[in-house]
């Protein structure tokens, strides 16, 4: 949200941290020393343990500590003089797991800020800063790699090999030229099948291996990169003069305007100064295309981290970056918590993207936490987007961010203007109107690639009996089941519930059950039958099962041959496929009547992002939006105006309504097996909040059932606080949170708090 600035500068020390240190410390324990520990529990408190007097107390180190009847992992937060607990009740730690801290002082400070600002339990926050691999008791992995050497650089024995075994000779020659030894990667360059050859050489006792510290890769010397356009050069100039010290920079550039090119240039400069860079992208942004681009530029000097990797792989990326072995970390949301001694820049691409918000477990917004981190480290942070969030645009208007606009594509054509296709009463064929088919025909004929955006996976979203109106509903959620025909099942997209497809109506026995509506799977079937001569590629969560499958589809796009691409929001962002000439948005209408106050912003972002995938190469693009409501004001505005103009209008609407970013939202949520229990809990919370001394100027909406009330068998309710006076809101929370946390919890109701929640 607007957030970080206001709170950052004003959050005074006696903030929520005083709640975390439960109460005054009184008893002294002289023999061994005391320290507070964070434990990964949803509790708003830390724990005191005694540590053997001889040990140095290092904040950020992991210990095994006794807890209830078992043991837990605790992270030492700080040594303390005394504890509020009776000395006889203070237990000693069981075992020290790390010699040094696994979490550095800066990351501990950031955790404390996050816990305080987002009102999340410190223990959970601290643990989530660690890679999953280290959240238990596992030790660091050795950082060594095997290196192979000549046992004896005796050239005679080597020369003797030349005739008999030329491949062994060749490897020995390479080792002779590299007295420091070669790693597997080095040997592979000499001979891709080096394993057998080295084994033979070891048997002859010509070669041996040893563990050595891993290399720090070197930057490639020569790279081919485009010369910046005049527009890019101007922005680079300005940015370069502001690359020291903290500031937030917003690169607001239309799709395909060369933002990534600017990121890469800035990274180059930071690396030349010996600094490290964190480069965050939305989950799906991390396809081969970007990774290859970064690799071409920076060789092996970077690591990636995303949810497609194993825990161990993510740990290794984290560890190599932390030890400074690599200078760039290219990753998704949680990569933000990677530690580095020489961090010099944070980049957040597609800063408006929803995936930067973590919606379960610890709730935070990665963009906002990143801004705080940059501020703490006094380094610049660069946000980039073709469709910046209203929060960021508002921060530019308030002069808290620098803004740089890129209005041209360095390639030949500007992004296509969107055109509305009114479906009116016309007959649709698997959801597509004749006008759209005509456009698809033309673009394929001209060897263009066609992109169809439909944000609904599966075959059909509604399955019902037209005799008795029975509908296939999820037994655990207030949601319909979607038909997935390829796997012959009905699936709930909220909880993963899955069942077979009934042959006759389970309610009245009628022998036909019908499906309605169109999902991406059906679109794929229909288009494949209609265009048998062209490949039809579907990219959604079902089709993208494996990263490999996804990769092969993207490779096909890269080839530039004509094809049809169908996708959900996974294709809306970040891709640069120059052969796409037509982009079609099939289901804008859903969002036009959404209850969320953010729906218009999101729809505008999606439409500009999707239409901006077309016409990036040397052929002009076309963009069509199919709708039944062509006179809807938002769609009309999209035809006339660019994103910036629309964002200004949406911002004005928010101002008039008193919604974020002109107000702050804090949401309490509760869930239980009965709706009443959830509502009661929120009623108690509301009473405590309203009893707070400074409760003025705050609207309390609820408690009321959540939009989708039942999910995975639990009933959900919400209580929303909305206020234009952030200080008042903060003060009330500060007063009431300790008591809210003390409410008898019981296992029957879960509750959470979401600061800067995105929905009302
Ligand atoms: P964005 O990140 O804004 O979507 P990119 O940096 O991916 O834009 O650039 C879009 C396309 O234009 C890419 O294919 C890129 O290689 C190319 N490009 C970027 N800058 C230049 C330039 N200065 N000269 C030529 N091509 C460029
Ligand atoms: Zn029926
Ligand atoms: Zn469900």
C-alpha cells in the first residue's frame, strides 16, 4: 500500500514491540545467562531460556530448546538481564545448532519491523526469513566442490598417453594448464563425457581430487547488448545519479518499452562496484526467457529461487548469495528475505502484481517490505511496471517516489490500441464470436501468433441438470465444481476436492447432466479441431504441470512459427514473444461487476498487460476485447485513454470514496466449524477495539460472513477496519492487540489479522 512511507517514518519505538516483550523483567538469574528466543508458533510472544555461561550468545543462531513435553527449534533474539518468569521455571537450552548466526542482524531487525507493522507473530516471521531447509535442525551444507588435479605434473607419463589414449591425454593437458585444478564444469568443457576418462586416469594414479571452496564466477567480459534508445539513455542518466542512498524509483514504461534492459544496465553498474542485487519477479515471470537473458548478460554470476525448486536447491541459492559467491539473486516473493553483506540494489519487476502479497501464514506485501529493507540499508529500490499500482502512482504524486516514464517501444510498433467486440445477441462458438474468428484467421494466414486470454481453467465452470436444476457443488466450500474433461473429474478450485463425473443426475435421476460456460480446456479442444494445421498451446496451472512442459510450450512460441496460445493470467505478464500479433481478451465481463473495490484497477492492468503482448516484433499488433457490455464506462475509458489516464481516474474515485490508498484497511478474519463461532470471536475483537481510548474516525465494517463463507469445511467471517487517519488506527490496534491476543483461543476458532488488506 501507500504504506511503507507513512508508517516507516512515524512508527515510534514503543510500537507493537512492547507487546512482544510481554511484561516487565524482574527476577535475576546469575549463574547462566538468559536470552529470548523466537519459536515458529502463531503466538504473540517470545520465550526465555537459560544458556550455559561459557557460550557466547549470538543473536540469529539456532538452538534446540525444551518446549511443552518435547523440543523445538528456537532462534536466539537477544541476551537479556532478567526474566519475568520465576527462575525455577526457566529451562536451559538443550543444544546449540549453529556456531554463528543463520539470520544476520539486519534480517532480525527487518523481521521485527515486519512483525510490528503487519502485526504478525514474531516467531513465525523470523522463521519465514530462513529458507525452508534451515527451519528445522538441519546443518548448513558443505560449501565445497570437488576439484581434480594431476598427481604429478610429470610430462613424460602424460606424453606417453598421447598415442594410446588420446582422450586421457587431452584431459591431462588441460589439467596441466590449470595447476589449481578443474571442477566438473571445467572438465566438461574439455570432454562432455569426462567421467569415464577421469576414472581411468585415477586408476592410473595420474589424477586425484580434493575438496575445495566453490568458485566465485567471473563476469563474462564481452556481452552483446542493445544500445539504449534516447529515451532509455535519458532515464538511465537520471537513475545513475541517484543510485547511492535510499530512494524509491518507479519505472513506469509501457509494455515492451525496454524496462528490463534498464534493470540489466543498472545491475551491471552495481556489480562493477562490487555490490549485490536482488531482482524480484512474479512467480510466472521466471520462465526461461528472462533467465536466459540474465545468463547471457551475467554468465554464472546469478542464482534463481522460486517455488519450482526443491528445498535444497533454494537453500543453495540462498547460501551462495549470502556468502557473496554470486552477485544477483533472481527470484520470487520470498527471495526478498535473502541475506547479503553487499546488497546495493533491489529491483521489483511488475510491482503491481498480486503475487507479491503473501496471503497465508505470515501476511505481508513483498514490495512494501522490500522498500523498508532498502530504507534500512540505505540503498535504492527500483519498481517497474507498465501498469503501476494506484498506491505507487499516488506515492509519485506525493513526491515520495521518483517516477520515470518510458513511452515508446524501441521496436517498430507501439502497443496496439484495444478494440471492443460487442457479442450482442450473436451466436458464440465455444465462447468466441465470428468477428474474433475472422481476426484469428487473418493473423494466422499472415504467419502471426495469436494469444487468447481466458482466466478460467478447466472445461466448463458449471455442471447441472436441466430437469431439476441440480448443480455440482463442492461439499466443502460455497463454490461450484468445474468440469475437467481430460481427466474426467469435477474439481473445486478452492480446496482441491475432486470427484467423478456423474452419468445421470444424482438428485432426480435424469439421464443427462449438462455443462455450461467455457474454460481454457474447452477452448483448446475447439480451436484444435477448427485449426488442425496450427499448434494450439494451452498455458494454465493444469497444463503447466511440470516446468518442462511449460518450457517446451514457450520454446514453440520462441520459434516464431504461427500458433494459437491460450492462457489464464499466467500469460498476462512479463513475456516477450515478438511473433505474437493478435491478442484477444475473452472474459473481461466477469470483473466488471465484481464486489472488490480493486476490481477495476486489476481489470485495467490485465487488459493493458495482455494487449501489450502483441506487436512486439517487426509486425504491427492488434488487440480485441470481447464483451457483452461495450457501453460499460470502464471499457469505454479503455478505448479512449492510456493506462496512466485511467489510473488517474480510478485514483480520483478511490479518493472520493475514501478507499485506499487514501485510507488504510485492517482486516480481522476468523474461521470455525460453525459460522456463529467465527462471528462471535470477531464480535469480541470489535468490542475490545471500540473500547480503546483513541477509537475515533475509524469505520468498523462487520463482523459479517466472508464473501465465500464456507471454504474447506470451515465457515469464515471478517471484520474490517477502515480509516483515513492511519495514526488513529495504529493507536487503537496498539491499545487493543495485547487483549485481543489474550482472548481465550481454544482450538475451535482461528483468527488472523491482515494489515493493508486488499479487500473490504
Ligand atoms: P519491457 O521489460 O519493458 O517489457 P524489454 O526490456 O523486455 O521491455 O524490451 C522489449 C524488447 O525490446 C526486447 O526484445 C528487448 O530485447 C528489446 N529492446 C530493449 N531495449 C532495446 C534497445 N535499446 N534497442 C533495441 N532493442 C531493445
Ligand atoms: Zn436432476
Ligand atoms: Zn472446495
